[in-house]
C-alpha cells in the first residue's frame, strides 16, 4: 500500500515561525544595559509575550489571561470547567519574575488594579483578538524622583499594543 506524502500545514508552519520570532526577540532582549535599557527590556519582553499569547489564543480558540503581581506576571488559560490555570504546554514563557529593583504598576480600564495574588487574571486575551484595556508601567523601585525613567506597555480593546518610555 502506497502512503501519500505527509507534510506540514500552513498553520503549523506559521505557529512555528511566530514562536521562533518571539524566542529570538527575547534572546536579544536578555542582553543587559543601564537602568533605562533594563526597563525597556522588561517592557518589550512583556509586549512580546502578550503578542505571542494573543496569537495562541486566536489559533487555539482558548481564552488566555495575564495575572500580574508585585514580583512579575504569569499567563493563565481558561479550561472547560471555568477555572484558570497555566496553559497545557509546560513552557518557560508562561511565568516571568521581575528583578528586585524593578517595580510594576497596573491600570485596568483607567483605574489602578490591585497586584495581590488572585485566582483570576487582571487582563484577558480573548480568542477573537480583543483584550482588556490596560496599562503596565515599569519603574525602578528605589528611584521615585520626577525624572526617574518609566517604561509603559498599553493595550486597547482591539488587542493593539503600544510600548515606549514615558515621563511623569
């Protein structure tokens, strides 16, 4: 019996290319620099991870969420029973701890959001491509002066992300 040739689907190839691009950008971001560079790296790392998880949510049809805390953030997925937990794939990209000298601030729907441990994510990444409106600001924990560097990652309801340095 002759078996027809088996190849990869276009969707499988696209997912692999997206993952390779995200991993390459994270590798580039891991090179250290000064305080402004480190804040920018953390902001760009979060934006890249959220972009990847948005694409994964669309491709898999799962609802994803980002749970922020004082020490970092984690990706969660909603299962069939309606509970939030880590995605099925055991991947190092689903949890990130911030360095001790970097602080994180979160605003959801134009209001400050608590960073206490919760069972629910503060930001949702829907399988339609939409997200919860949010703003994450990275700052140096010890430097609260008016000219201290800040780096902002923001998302609108349509899932568009903006990143960049901001001033107080």
